[in-house]
C-alpha cells in the first residue's frame, strides 16, 4: 500500500498538524510519500520522498494549481490513498482531487476500526463507519484525532512546478482580530454557548466568571450572533486555551470548540442534552438548564 | 443574472439519534426537521445579492429529498428566493456526497447559472464535499468556508475563514460557486407577508431518476454512538443539590475556593 500525505504550510511555517498525517499513515501501514506546497528552507522532519512546489511561486492558496500539481504527482506515484488534514486547506482541495480522479472521498476520519474509517456525524453526536467503494481513495483526517509523529531525517526533494491558469486569485491574508482579552493566560474561563439562549443571558455567565475571578469565553455561535466579541472566542478559529478550570455553559462541544479547550486541567460542562459531545471531554457533566444552574452556583460561591 | 442556492433539510441537532432498520443512518421517527444551519447563511447571502441586483436577476432554491423538504424550500422562498426546484427522492440519505453533487450538477449544467451558493457542510453528514464537487463537475471557479462576500461585475470577492482567526481574501470570476460558513451574515426570519407571498411562488417538482447517473463511491456499514472516552462524572437532579455537589467538587480540587 502506498499513501501520499498532503502537508500544510502557511505564512512561512510548516503546520504542526502535518505530523498527524504520519500518525494516521502508521495506522494505515505501507509506504508514504509527501506532497507539499511550501518552502525548500522549511522542510518536514521526514526521511522519505517529498514532492515540493514553492509557495512563493504557486501560492499558499491556489486550489486549481495545487490540484494540477497533485494530480501529476499521483500519476507518477500511483498511490492507494491520498490523505489531507480536514482543515480549511484540506476540505477545500480534497473534493477537487477526488472528483478529478473519479474516486471515493471519506471526510474527517477520527479513527480506523477493523479497516473501516470512523467519521463523526450529527454534529459529532454520532459516528458512521465508512469504507471507500473505489480501490483508490481521498481521505481527510480530523485535527487532533491521530498522534503527531515525527519520522525524523531529511526528505529526498523532488521539485515540481506549474503555471496558474485558473480564474481564482488569492489576494492575501487579513490578520486575526486583536486580542484585548488574552484567554491563553487565564486560569479560570467560563464560556457561554448557544444554550444560554439570548444575548441578555451573557451577563449571567459573566457573573459566574467574575465570582470565580476568571474570564468570560464563548463558543462560535455566540460570537457569530454578536453576543460576545470575537476576541473571546475559544476554538479553532478563536483562541486556544489551557486554564486550570474551564466551565462550558450550554456548549454542545463541536470539535472546533473542543480543539481550543481540551488542554484545560479540569472541565465542568453544564448542558441539558446528555448526549452533547462536550460530555466526552468534561470531567464533570451537569445535566441541567444553564439559566437555572449557573445563577444558583454563582450565588453559592458568593456566599 | 441567474443565481442558485442549494439547501438541505436536516434534523434538529438537539435530538437523540438512533439507528434506523438499515443500521447505517438515523431513524427519522420523532425527529423535527429544519434547514441546515450553514445553508441559512447561503440563502441569506444569495437573497442579499438578489436584492442588490434587482430586476433581471432570478434566484432559484434547490433541495433534494422526500416531501418533507418542501417545508425547507418554503422557508427559502419566504426569505426571498424567486422560485424553487424540488428534486424528489425518498432515498436521499442512502446517497453519498458524490451522487448528491452529480444530481445537482446534472440539473444545473444547462441552466446557465452565474453563481451558486451552498452551505460549507451539512450538520448531519458533514462531509463538506457536495459544494466543491458540484463546482468541479460544472467547471465553475470555487472557494469554500466564506465569511465575507461582495459581488461586482462578474467578480466575486470573498473572505475565507482560516484556522487561528485569520482570513484569506480570494477573488473569483463567474461562473462561480461559494460554500458558506456560519457568521457570514445574519440570516433573516421570514416575515408573515413574505410567508404569504411565498405561497404563490413556483416549486417545480422533478423525479430524482431524471438526474441520477452515478453509482455511490463510499459505503456506510454502521451508524452508532461514539465510545465514551472519558470517565467523567455525570450529575443530574435538583438544581440546589447539583450546586452543592459541584461546589464540593471544585473545593476538593482546590481549584477556586478555599
């Protein structure tokens, strides 16, 4: 079995999640080859073959061109699997490659059990076991689901390049919002999720944070709704935090949120849905209405 | 200008899910269905563009599924879509993303759409494949996960959401397809007058067999609950007692309290 691993590079750096591809490949077995649009001076610690296109020339985001380069690599290497990280880069490029190759794609794999790929569904509350019906397959793996493995060594680089001909132009990056509140340094974070119900109720969550001497955080839906500023968002597109105590109030526990808080020493979740995925990560799951429980806890602590 | 927005009807995610008789998908009994959340943002963005461009622009909403999806189509019409296509399919959940994308592309290929909007993924299956695959099949320019959108004379300017809170600015020439992320806009609630108006809008029903040309490329063998990884404590009951228990736990961990 041969697998092509698609590394990721952004703003001059190899992304750490790239090494999770090796963790996945180790479970798959067989030989690996890597494909990367990156930089010759920032090579992965990997002793295999690396097909490398220069990001300066090919763009960090140019899916039409990256697809073309990858298809050429696939033609040379004839792999069984083509594996991406399920990221803004991977979920964008993978379906294009699968469509061009006319092969199966399995998205956001979290585990391999008896040769079947486990993928989340129904907002991560359930799982499906999926197998490709084509002999070759495009796969994307969930960030954090497989261990990061550094094979070590220096790759044998095969340089590749091609000219862009698409109708898509990557203009550039817009930086993240300024972090007025540095949640990364907080020991205690009390976060509000969709379960708080409405904007007015944020004050109730804030009151618990204040009573505990902690900071207010929030999950994505709450930020999208404009209830809490973006600089307090915890998760993949917000801040990654590692407090001593994390209290998740009415947060279902989507993987994008969990990725930002799973390093907390101790997690208390309050949710009325006992099947909410946050239960899998919480040390204590309190099944209750957030708006009843949180004010009562705040009052108790203030005593 | 011709616009298309594709929507999926999904169960409320607060529901409890159980396997159906096939064992490979959820049992639909007792589930309340609604518009896929990502698609609400797609509809809102398409309607805004429709309003901005005014007369001469036609916005069609498309959904695939059994008769229940007509409710979701009606919502999109009440939000401001002009007309609708219901691709009737009672076995839609047995089809994989490749087949769904093929059905949409087969429908769209001779309709001269300039711009197609989809959600970035569905809440139930969550493959994030359908939109991009439709674009590939139609040879449309495509970008995904947009949280910003502007249109000006055949050029679409989008902001893509990237990990860590940064955004990538991407421009596309039409014909193009964009997949919409949560937070792109604030989807409107249909007003009563618009719900009434929507009743007069045309919903064309077409049998899925007319567009069904492909075999599935993945096989689902099992639908199940995740194995619980952690040995976390689950507490429930009277709020007063819960508060005492939680306070005791926090105290024991000497995290916060004396």
